[in-house]
């Protein structure tokens, strides 16, 4: 768990939140925190995707292979001498 919070500390935090916010407001606050975390994760993955070298839509196997250059020899002098 993040911040080294054990089960007893987590239980204590949840009891304090229940006492402070009350049973009616606690689900609303929990939903708002969950929505905020989802949006933050989505934004961070979008930033990581935009900074990545390879676009996510293009896989290495779908990239078109580049043909090697043809081995061209230019022995023009020899061809003219023999003809």
C-alpha cells in the first residue's frame, strides 16, 4: 500500500472520515475522489503516450519493411573495353 499505511491505520482513517463527513456525505466524497483519480490516471497516460517514441497505433510487426539497397556495380570501363 502507498505511504506504508497498515490495515489498522487505514481503518482509523475511514472511521475518522465517517465521523467527520457523516454517512450521507461519505459516498459522494468517495465518488468524487474516485473520479478525480481516474481523470488523473487518464491524463498521465495521455502524456506518456504523446511523449513515447513509437505511436501506440503502430506496432513493430505492422511496420512495412524497408528493402535493402540493390548491389549495383559500376564497372563501365570494363564493359566498354570488351565491346
